[in-house]
């Protein structure tokens, strides 16, 4: 698992092959598929809806997030939602799409009582939603907007650019941190959100988020930390300080959008450690998935140990 890095062209090329653009939902996995460990570095299975995790359309509880809600980067059976039967009566619609597309999923697929929403907040939701927002304005699907290609000719072009980019990072010295004998890679500009130039988008996003919240009786927003936040505590530098400040500013915007009587907030920033993340990727390790399950049990569910 230590070598998993979905930003590396070798893996990202294959990762794109597991996905398809969707007119209603923006992006989905190919449905009812299993990819072996040798393909992505971890086993990856999807359900009939092209999602991952519990898929009870009539459930009381819904989970919404970006890729963090999918358990990406660990083998099947090690994802947080597979570690207990407390998640069986739920519908996980997490995916790296926009809140507009989450609303579409609730409109077209979810049939449950909407008693509980657990919204897993990660700052990449802004970057992700903005991409789909801009793609929609240009009447493009997300593959067309980002010019994602899965042919070998483009793979070699992307790989060359990737090598040059990483060489620059090594020279700048803001690429790796060695901690407890493990080298952790990070990105000093990871999902940095240009708030000042995105006011129209933020206005539209507020409508979409409020539409989601209006559907549910009880809502918990769970704020999860980014690997770069944990690295900044161990390796202070101005570039990371600027990035973390950006994360907090975007969180303040989201929190102000969602402040209402039936919404509670759980901040997990101090619950996670660097070992809870994959060394080369942005996602959780097996340990991180286990920890997220543990804190959900502690703060949200009433299951007894």
C-alpha cells in the first residue's frame, strides 16, 4: 500500500479507465466491477450504481463526501464503511463530483426517509465542484473539460510532464518529509481554492448545499484534516502556512453556509496523525480508515464496543 499514488501517471491512467462521465451524476465508476490489486495497487469494487460502499436506497442515513468517502487507496474490506455493520442501513453517495450532482443523486436515486445526513467535509470539495461548474458553463463533460485521455500516446506525454514537475519540487525542497522512517510526499498547493475570483461560483454552491441540507431532519458535518495540515505541524514553512490559511478560510465559508439549528459540527483535525495517510497519496491508509470508523462510532453512532 505504501507505493500507491493516484497522482502518478501510471496509476492515474488506469484510474481514469475505471471511471465514466455521467450526464446526471457527473462522474461514476463503471458499475458492478472489481479491479485486482495489481491494477491500481489496491483492490477496488463498485456497486450497481457505480458507487462504493453501502447502497440502500431506502436507508435512513446518507453519507456525502468527495473521494474520501469512498475509502480510496486500501483493499476491499479495509474501507471505513466495511469495518462494522452499523453502516448497512445507509446510502453512500460520496464521489468527487459537485454538490449539484449530489442533489441529482438524491433526486433520482435516493428513496429513504432522510432522517440523517453525514456530510464529510474536505477542502477538495471546492476544487472539485468548481471544475464541474466550469465544465457545465462550457457545455462539456468532465473528461472533455480536463482533457482526460486514456490512450498510451497521451500517457507518455503526461508522464514526461510529471517527471519535470517533480524535479522542480525536489529542487524547491517542499516535496517530501521523512517521518518515523517513512517519506511522505505532499503538495504545497493541494486543492488551494481561489476564493476572491470565485464569488459567483460560491453563490451558486451555497444554493446547492442549502438544497441538500433542506432534505434532511438531522445533519452532522464532519470536518476531516488534509495530509498537508498534519505535515505543516511537523515542518513549518511559509508555503504550507499559506495553504493551511486557505483551507481555514474555505472552511469558514462552508460553515457559515451550513449554520442552522439541525446541523452539528465535528472537527477531526486533532484526531488524525500522519501515519493515517498513504505516504505517496492524499488518501487514508488502512490505519486512517480504521480511525475514521472509530471516531464515527464515538461521535455519531451509538454502537457499543
